[in-house]
C-alpha cells in the first residue's frame, strides 16, 4: 500500500476522476509525488524506467484535462506507460510489473479500460488513434482521441503513413497527436523565440482567427486554399512545423514537457479545436532521477535497484550471452572480410553491435525503427557485392516479413539474419516473444534456417550462414547458454547435418536450439536417443529416416509455436516418405504467452526438463524399448 504521509495527494488518487477533483495549482506537487512513487516502485520490481520519468507531467496533464477512459488515450510502444498505470487503478500493484500474474509492462486492453489499445511494438499509435477517431466521427460521438508518440517511434514509416492519411481525410477527424520529443532525435528546443511562437499558436487570438477562417472559407474553396497556404508558409519561416502542416495537421510547439502549467494551458486550448492537431513537447528521458538523466540507455529498462545508489553492475565474470557471441563474431568476421556490413533497426545495444559500431563505423548502419527498410537495404547491398548482416529481434523481423520474402529470398540474395530473442523471452510478454520465427521462416524458399544448442555452435552457425550463398538465418534466445567455450576460429558446420548427442533405445528426442540441454537431461533419464537437430531447414533427412525406422516413437521439442514449426517439418518429411511412426510434438501452445520469467514460462508450457519428461511418459507410460523394423 502507498505511504499516505510520503505521498499525501497521490494516496487519494485511485483513478483519473480523483485527480480531476484537485485544483490545478496542486498538479505540480502531484507530479513530483508521482515521480517519487515511480522511482520507488520500479526499484522494487525493475522494468522500463527512463521513459516513464520523462512523461510524468504530460501524463498528469492528459488525465486531468481529458475524460479518460471515455476519451481515448493511446500510448505508442508503451515504455512510458507506468505513470499512466499508477493513475488508472494500478497504483498499489505497479511493483508487480513484468512478474507472473502481475501488471503487464505495456498497455493491455484486457487489463484495464484505460488501456484503450494494446501496444508493445512502436509506431502504431497514430494509426490506431485515427481508426478510433474515424469510427467515433461516423457515429456522431464527441469523445476525443489522443495519441502519444515518441520521437524514436516517429522514425518508422508507419507513423508517416498514418499522418498522411489523417491529414487528407474529409471530413477532418478530431485527433490530437502528442509528439514526445526527448531530444534524442528529430529536433531540439531552440530557445525563447520558439517558445514565443508556441504560445502564439496555442493562444486564443490565433485559434479564433484560424477556426473562424475555416468556417467562413472552407478548405475546398479558392480563398480557403489560399489562406491555408499563407498560414503554412508564414509558420514555416520560423518553426519546425512545415512537414506536419503539409500533411494537414495544425502544429503547435515545441512546448516544455516538464512545465506542467504551460502544458495544461496549451492542451486545454487544443482540446477545444477540431480537426487533426499535433502538439510537440520537449521532455528529458529519466527526468527527476539524476542517474537516469545521465545514462539514458542504462536506465531505459532496469532490474531491481537501490534508488540511493542506482543500478549496481554485477561483479565477477558473467556467463557469455548469445548476443555477446554474435557481437564478437561480427567483429572477428569483419576483420577478415571487408565486404561485411551490419544493419540494425535501432537496436544497437540490444543486438550486441556497440563494439562493431565503434570499430567499423563505415560498415555500421542503424536505420532507426524501420525494419522493412533494413531488410531491403540489405538486399540492395547484396546485389552489389556486399555481405550484409541484419541484426534484429525475432518479433521485429515480423515487420519485415514481406521484404524478407520479396526482396531477399525471391532473389536468392546473400543476406544473413542474426535473429535475437527467439522463442520464449519472458517478462516483456507476448509482444516481444519470438514464438513464430521458425514457422514463418521455414516456409520461405531458398532460406537456410539454423538454431544453435549452445554458444560455440552459435558462432559456427553464424559463419556457416555468412558464407552460404543465399539467405540464411541464425535464431538464438535471449540471455546465456549452457556455457560451452568458444573457439577463436571462424569454422563452419556441414549444412543440413544434425548431431546425435546420445544413443538410446525405444524413443528418439529431436531437439531444436535452446531445447537441447533439457532434452539431454530427459534422454539420460529415459535412456532415449537425443539429437541436436541444428537445422530447421534443411532437415537431416538421412538421419531422420534412420531414426524413424529404428525407434518406436519420435519426440520433437522446440522453443517455437507447434503449429507450422520445426516439429511440423519433421512430420511432413516422414509423410512424404510414407513412413508412419508415432510422433509427439512439444513446443509453444496455440495461445499468446503471458509475462513472467523465462524459467516460469518454460515450466508453464511444459518445456523444462520436468515438463518434457512428464509429457513423454503421459504418451508412453511404459517406455518402449523394442527397435522398430524397417517395415514398421
């Protein structure tokens, strides 16, 4: 429960209706209490941190002025949503964020009526908000719609597609887009002159003139078109607004996003206006917590920490992560091949590209949040003799799927996809779970698809995929592996050749990627054959046919959706050879995954060693030991 003495005003706020009962003069104090409470709460649980601190004042102002949830408020990505959740009924449970049965780390419709649109991936807010605004308009519903999008998310093409559509609609939709610019991209606060113009554009005189002109001279009239053009050119002389105005939005800003009285004043004025509007606010990520302001990357997302001393880095040698294996391999390969180029859609740190970006800046390309462009950029490079490596999260590759098919695979181009966060990810939940990549990759012609069982194998697979003539993908999980030592050489693996880890009797366990370690444990306990399959495409056909003829049953295990996954590929191969053998497919169920730790999730879906063993014994209560005949 909240400490009412430490947070006297916030303790009285359970839902935004409670916030609106306070006088406007109390809002700055409420914002400071909210900032302190957020710091204390995330320190307990960990979670996304810096972005939320940066939108404290904006969150308070929006919920104070708009009648949420009747009015619709959509947060882009959702990294910044914790203050919103605290003000909308989840104050006392926010410390459970990302934990099993706790508060979701992103807005989620199932969790609260205040979470009007489920998000997790970037740049969807304007499209969703426009859809809501159009639907409400067609029903003569006066409710307002607000989308809050960061400057990072504004780098994605989808955001501009939505802006372009919104500005051209007739009748004009009532839509407010708040551009939360934390000075990491787009523009910077240019000082007093800009502030003066922001006050002018949000002031009653200019607003009355603009709205009155629209009534007297409709946009479709000759005079209306002239006045609109005059307005755009006048503002374009002094303001960074021309792009948005040309798209049909009334631009206001930049406004200091931490000046709460000014925010309330500007938003109150804009609330009374009609049509598409864009408010540009300048904020600072991590605002109010000095350490987060000073290191915005480190404090973007944190584990539990002591607010008085900040995040303490773990001492002692840590296990090498798959991301680090990739980052080191990339630099090693770049040292021997000048044709290598690395591409990432705004995930330098997360994908292990920091060292490469420093050592090979001319061969490093961060394309911002533009997954489609990243893939086709790689295709273009490959056409002219370069060897591009696209470092991308599994769920983000979903956004570049058309380009993967049409621009890379169809032309059989030499592009290597290093796919991080494959399979069960954990606390970030369904939006970031790489549950489907094996399914959607293996059905594409010309693709080579690999899943390493350990760190050393990951390094060799990356080399194999890089030197392969055509598109290739190495898919690996978040975090560390079993701890297998790496060789310094850049060795390859024979393509399409699996590895028999142990020979047993009766049953054969065919494990893909991160599932091999648990499969080995179960295989030892059941005296089953265990195979590290290595390749999802092409499968080791010779070995699979031999195992089908010599074992009473096969078990496929993958950290991927069962439907259409690696296990399905095994069944399809056997069916094509008219071989009938009992098969048990273990993998992720046909449902979206909840947020909890990776270990908890694997246990829940039966993909830990205990769950795998239980599933096998349920199917075969008495372990079969007889060897099947070729005719069987």
